[in-house]
C-alpha cells in the first residue's frame, strides 16, 4: 500500500524550504511526529525518514524527543548481536 498526501499549492508555497527539499523534509517531519506520538516504532519511523538508525537517533536527541525502547527494538538488537 502506498499513501499519497495532497498539500494545497498555497500551503506548499508557504513552506520555507526549497521546493526540491520539501518531499524529504516533510517525510522526516512526519516520521518524527509519528514516532513522538508512539504511532510508529523507531525502525519504521527512521525508514519513513529514509535515515540510518544513528542519524534518526541523533535527530531525535537534538529535538529533545525521548527514545522509546520497544520489544521490536530489543529483537533487532539481539539479532544484531548474534550476527556479530
């Protein structure tokens, strides 16, 4: 499933970002907001933001958003530890 968001032209023009940067920056903002609301896990939020775990973690820290450590995160960490 893919989701298409329609942003009215006057709103898009009011966004204080270069038009070429808008899609990526809006995805990042959406990912951060959904993560902060616990609507997305860390993994899915960073995937939406198209960032590495490290990059997304740094971004959350800079914005003062606490990291939610969920069972999925533990599973990822255990799988990573076993692969090393």
